[in-house]
């Protein structure tokens, strides 16, 4: 059920609100007759804001937020529904109008053409998507979108969001499937006060909202108490709102004649509210709380991603669709106290100074110094500030988004890490060496260090990568998100010095650093993992607490009695956090692992079964359930389960790998080796599959084949410790000490001061 008005709870609150307003003058002092503290804040709708905040309301009405989602009407639909056809590979879709409604004839979940009514529009520019309502309260966005740009820009056309891929009806990315579901993927950020109301028993939704679009209270929070105070003519210090989005306070931006750059007249003394509030939707993150908490750190309700490989380039530039938050918190602007509304008018969303970005830059950077050829070395008006400092990447085919890390162009980092640079984004006929030479001629060769070097070194498996990561982690001038990423990139085995750095980072003030430190614990002995992670069970931020639970849970038997109460509380929070994403198979898989680790194998099995009911092709959950069956000595059930999965998806390497391990453990060596080999061949980019297959070969007497495989693995995965360690020990056992010694020397260069490597090196010298 979708509600464009208010929920029943809000109706009750607004009824009480009306009574309060009517009786506000009844008291002898004109005070409201009901204490504000007695009222739970309720959503009142944008119309209640208009009377006092008319200019802001008018700006908002034409904004992207106001049109984030709309009922499909002639006024809101921008696409051409005049019977036009659009062909994507073998599927021809037709857009048409019937009885005043908008329809599309396209492929359904069974691969057949079907007429679907358009229920809602989604977004407005540079593209508009269309939502279709399905049984069970699901809304699904079409993957064919309307390019709403002007025709001169290439717009006014239908296009497919996966233009180079044939997304067939049985593909997990098909528009009718779980991976494209609006209720889970999009809804929180396109409507106000959204409640998914998902039923796992029925696998259905009864989603509600108070307003269909992103309205005033999506940012400011439920406003009933604010309205009451406004009517009473007397405000509390918080003005009756749950959050204070005023990041400027009494500060002003004062221009320095020496640097040509403005600075805040007062230092920032608290976490800026706007990036945390805007980050709720303008970030790549996962949800850890069913109910959003206004005015708190994003980590209180969501878990933002680090600068993960595949999402960001090694130097922190945007790669995949990560939105703005992760870029902005890297920036010198953020560190200097700049907040979102310093550049963007918060109600309209446009730049404060108009459409030319140079004008907003000029408010803090003197044009006489920075808009001159002496600074940018380009012809006048041939390149704007953002072209060099905020390079753009296209997402959803036509949506160009600018990197908000406000970085200097660094062609040298392109050469060192493979990350892009703004120079070659324009000068596509030149290479990075040309661009670096030009920048050296202009600005000299004295370039500052950059955390991207360390992160790239770790991902490339370079010698002493851990050492460069430690230097990044210890450098307090490096943004917290980059320090946290450096921690997550550390690779075991660890020296004592590295272990101490991780332990210290667990107490860091920045949640990104604590998050990265928790993930780095995986390379330590179990007793240290549990002992060091335990204090974070009481962290002030939910995302950190639930991360700690997930790490400690498999080793909970090692938990000190002092933390058992904290673990019990945080464990329930973990359960609730997965409940907030109950439509996702992986959420039930997480719960299955949690319950199994607690000894409740029946409940664990039930959660894994739920995951497979929601998605029978969920490879990870099928493998995890098979592993639980192994622990319960139910190997026959595990084999049946894995073979059923292979029937559904014959090319899923993880299932062949899990089946191979099961067969090997059951002394069916050749069958098991065949499955392990098949997994390694299916997924050649998986170092673990190759390593396990090689170790199994060696265990069954095929040592020469294992050595050959591991040597190939060293070339393909130069950063993988396990492959090199296994190869060195097998060579030693074969009496090939000189070959083993060469590998151990390489390991010693990458992992200095690790005792196990020293011991093996000494043994090979004897």
C-alpha cells in the first residue's frame, strides 16, 4: 500500500497538534497547554512550512528534490509515449498512452512481452526513469530511461542503462528482479518519512511515506514541535527541531590578501551537520538502522564504504557510482570548514551564485590570483575551475557527476597508480607523461606525498606495502576515510609494530579509522581479535558496534566476561540491523552465521533457508548452509544442496569449490580435485581458489603439479601471501631449498620483522 498523505500515526499527532494550536492561548501566559517535551515529533508536510518559509518553499518547488518522485501525469512525464519503439538487443519495447494512462510494452520476468502501466516518475534531469507497480507492493524501475536533456546535447530520446549488455529475463539485473527493486534500492532517498514495511514471511511490502518526494522534513526532521512553537511565538534552543543544520554559526569567510583564499573566522568545533545529513542519500553506504536519527553522525544509522577498490581509484577519485560524501570528506575544503550550503543553495539545490561554477569558486578564491593564466596556464575561458579540480564521470550513461574531493590535477599519480587525471580528461590525444611534464614546467617538481601511492602499492602487492600503509595511517593530515582504507588494505602476516598501530587505530576519534581498524584485525590471532575489538561493542556509533559484533561472533567463546553484557546488547542491535534489510538474502545469511556461532544451529539453518527461499541462486548463502551441514555431520545434505545450486547455475565457481572441499574431506579425492580444478578454471581471478586447489594437489601426492600451479599463481597474484608461502614450503619439502629461499627472501622484503618468515629463512640456510 502506497500512501501519498500521512500515516495513521501522523494523523493522530497532527490531531493533537491542532488541539495544541487551538489551545495555545488558553494558558495565563500564552504558553501552549501541552508541554513540547510531552509530544513525540510528527511529520506535518511541506504545506505547514510554506506560511513562514515562503521563499524557501518556492525555491524547493522547482528543485530536483521536489521532483524526485511523482505520480505519472501529463505534467510530470517527460518521455515520448506516442507509440514509439525502442530496441535493445533482441527486445523491442513500445511506449504508448491508453485511456489517459502511460504504458510500456516490454519483456516481463518470463521473457514475454507484456503491457505495464507506469505508476510513478523517478527523477527529472538529465534522465527520468519510470516505476511500475507489481504484486506484493513492489515497485520496479524500467532500465529504459528517457534522456531529458536538450536535443542539442544528445537528449530527447529513450536509452538503456546497460547499453552494451543484453539483460535477459533470467539475469539478476533484469528490471523485474530483486536487484532492481525500488523499495530497497531507492525509496529511502526519493520520498519523505518512508517506511518499507517489509514482510519476510510473505516476501511483500506495504511501503508508506508522508510525502512522495524529498520534502522539507526529509532534511529538517519531523516538524510538529517546531510548528507548535512557531504558533506560540516562543522557540526552544533547538526551535523544536531534531537537527540543527546551521554549519556556519557566527563564522564568516575572511579573505586573505596573502594567499588569495578565504578562511573561516571561527574554527569548527563540532562535526558539521550538513555533510552527515546530506550523506544519508548522497553517499555509497549500507543501512544499519531501520529508523534514521536526525542530527547524528551518518555512522549512527548507516555504514559508509571506505575507498574500496572498484568503487574508488587508488588515489580516492570516484570510479563507480559513489555519489558525493566519500569524496567530500577527503577534501581540503571539508578540512577547512566548508559545508554543503557554502556552495549549494540548500532548497533549490543549485549553486548559490548561478549556473557558472567559476562564480561560486570566486567567493573564496580570489579571481585575480586563480582565474588568471599565471595560475591555470590556459586561454581565458577555455577551462573552468571545476574542469581541473572537479573532473566529471558519467553514470547511468548520461548523468555527469563531479568529483567533490577538489583535488589538484596529478598526472604523476596516473603514472604511479593508474588513477585518471583532469589534464588527460580534456587532452585525450596526449598521455600522462606529457601532462606531468607540462605541470612540472608550470609548478615545479616539488609535489606533496599522497595516500594513493600507499593504497596502490598494497593492491599491487608491492614490496613493503604494509610499511607505506602504516605511514599513511599514522599521518594525521591524511583524511580519516583514507586512513581507514589504508588499515583495511593491510595484509597479514603482521609484525608487532603493525599490530600496535591497529590497536591504536581502534581508539581513533574518526569512525572511518575505527572501521578500517576492525577490518584489519582479521590478520591477528583470535584472542587478540576478540580482546581488541571488544571495547568497540560500546562504541557511540551503531555502525561500529555492529561491525564489532560480526567480527567477534565466530570467536565469542574467547570474549572476556566483562564484555558479555555489552556483546548481548550489541548482538541484538546486529540482529535489528539485518532486520532493516530483511528483503536481502545476505541479511539472513549474516543472521544464519550469527546464530550458528551462538550454538543455535536450528535458527541458523532456518535463516539460511530463508535466504535461499528469497533467492535460490544466492551462492554465498548456499555455500554457508552447506558448511553448517558439514559442522553438523550432515555431509549428504550438504552435497545435495550444492549440487542443486550447480543445477541452477552451472558456472558458479564458488559452488564447485565448496563441493570440491566437501568431497575431499569425504575421501573422494579425484572427484574433489576435479571440482576444485573446475572452480579455479571458472574464476581465474580468484587467488583463493587457485591456492586451495594447489594445496589439495600436494596433499594427494601431486606435488609437481601443485608447484607448477603455484608458480603461475605468483605471476597472476603477486600480492598473495598464502600462494607464496605454500610454494616456499612445498619446495622446501621437495628439497629444492635454493628455489624456496628465493621466495622467502621476497616475502621478507614485503613483510619485515614477521617471525614466521624469519624462522623459515633460517631453516633454509642450515
